[in-house]
């Protein structure tokens, strides 16, 4: 009887000492060349700000609903899959944010998959894809479908939530891309009414190099406008191509103007004004780090500016071409990475 009591007591102690499943996420990591003194993890219904130390390290716990969250470091962001019980470590270098982000610990595989998927999307979903004829477009999207299927097949231990949603998305990919292709064709028709009309203007926008610049200051030259923001991944992806085009046309009858619509997004501050100030600082930092050329301007009212509203801009990047007289050549011009842009320039003898 005594032995039975001892065994029961030992069993009770083991049960008591056994760690209960965590009902929260442990998030740690290190950011090289951090963009902000804090990171933000956010969904539409949840937000958590985590302090980042001077050496770039951070650590905190979060109680979340299972699913995809946005992860912001200043004006850079990515998506992260979180689930209570995860113990996740993140490392990244902001100079190559998407290329260097890596995860380790519990929950790493699903997030490393999402990081690889983002890079593949950037590589395959180029603007040139939508410049193709429809038959070629369908052939290319079949190849894209195969590459994404191969990627997800290479990860054997994805969380079931991610696996189910990603497989469903891949199956609908070709149909979705074809829909976007047809939508872009329809959009081009919709912007046809802008051609030849006087362009909406921008007046006294802050110039990165000092002072202010207005559209009227550029009269007599073609003006190629890039409407962008530092938090916009597709915008940033166009920067290398924009720099190449600008260099190729340096000294010719065209000015390259980039207008930032940064409005404080991604920056946690006591009020909107402080967030906007932090955003403007991030704008200047990105211009310097990426050695961006051309005329770099900061929109006076972000998305609500007369220029943005006049062109009915609802998504970025957006590229616009204006002639020397200030009239619209194309309200939805080809992107710098598209071969069609040079075709347009050649037709205009720029």
C-alpha cells in the first residue's frame, strides 16, 4: 500500500510540473540596420507595438488569433503567420528586407515558406507579364502556377491553416491573373479620356534637395511621374529600373519626378503629426540609401492631394506621362521595368 501511495504521489507531481500549452506567441529577433525604434504587429482588429533595442534586438509575447499578420519595421513590412504556442525568432537586414528575413523556432516553417513565396511573387509577377498578348500570357501563367505548386510541395510540415489556404490560392491563380489581365486592358480604355487634356497640377511640393517644386516649373519638357510610398513593395521593386531609365535619358527633353504619398503608415506615434514627421524622415532615408535620382517630392496632402485625386489614383505605384505643354500623354503609363516604356519614349522622339 505504501508503494502505491508513493507511485501516486510521484505521478501527481509529474502532472503538476508538466508545462501547460502556451496560449500566447513568444516573438524574438534581431534587426540589422533597424528603421525604427519599434516594430508593429497588426491585423485589422489587433495591434501590438514591440520596442526594439539599440542593438536591433526585440522580445515580447503576444496573444493572437491564428492567422496572417502584418509585421512593420518603420516603412518596411512583411506578412507573418502567428498562432498561440509559437516561439518564433526573426532575423533580417533592412538593406535587403525581403531577401534576408529568416525564421527559426516553433512556427518557422510556415513563415519561411511565406518569405520564399513573396520573393517568387516579386520575381514572376513583373509588369512585363501584363504586356503580353493573351495567348502568351496564358502560357506564362501556366508556368507560374507550376512554380508555385513546386514551392509549396517542397515544405512538408506547413501548418494546416496555411497549407489549406495556400493550395486554394494556387488553384485559383491562373483564373485570377487572367482576370487582372483583362481588368488592366479595361483600365487602359478607361484612362483614354485623359489623353490630351491639361494635367492636374502639383504646386510647391517639398523637394528632397531643398526648396519646393511645382509642375509649372517643368514646362517645356516631358515629365514622367512616379507616384509611390516607402511602404509599398511594388513601388520599391521599380526603383532599380527607374534609375536605369533615368540614367539612359539624362540630359534629354524629359524630367523624372517621384512623388511620395507617405502619410505616417507603419509608424507608431502619439499623434498623426508625429507619425507624418517620422514618415518623412523615412522617406529621406530611403532616397539616400537607394541613391534615388530625378526630382524627389513629398505630396502636400498624401492621397488627398489635388494631383492624386485628379488622376483618380487608388493604388500605387502609378506612372504618368505629361507632355512639354502640360497635357496628358498617358494617365497610366508603362512602368520603368516594362519594355513598353522605351517604345513610348521612342515614338515621342524623346
